[in-house]
């Protein structure tokens, strides 16, 4: 699948209402719509990749999930490490137990 910069632009636009909703700006109660739009765009991209690989005869479920893991797990573990380190320093012990 060729890189499509307009899809990245659409995803960025979809994230904006979510950020503005969490910032608490008046009139931005539609953060959920941004999440929905982002998921639809991501679903399109994943489906396109699967269909392209199926047509080429190269699709395997193992490779599909391996690519997802390589893309998502480093960010997950990085975020967990950072938030845990901050939680150790900032949270009182009772809240830290709940965090753990």
C-alpha cells in the first residue's frame, strides 16, 4: 500500500476534537466523534493492507499480528515505564497500590 499523506491529515483532524474535549474547552463535547472517526480511518487502513496482502498471496495472521505488536508494544511499554516512575514519585502509597 502506498503512503497516503491525506489519510494522516484526516487522522490528525480526527484527534483535534478529542484533545479539545479533554482540555475542557467550551463547545467541544464531541470528543467521542473524533475517536469514532479515527477508528474508522484506522479500520480502513488495516483492511486495505489485509486485502492487498490477500490479493498478493502473502497474508498470514501471524505476520499481521507481529507487525501490530512491533508497532504498538514499544509505545505501550515506554508509556507504562514513564507513568509508573512518575506514580512512584508523586502518588501517596494508598493510591499507588490502586495504580499497581
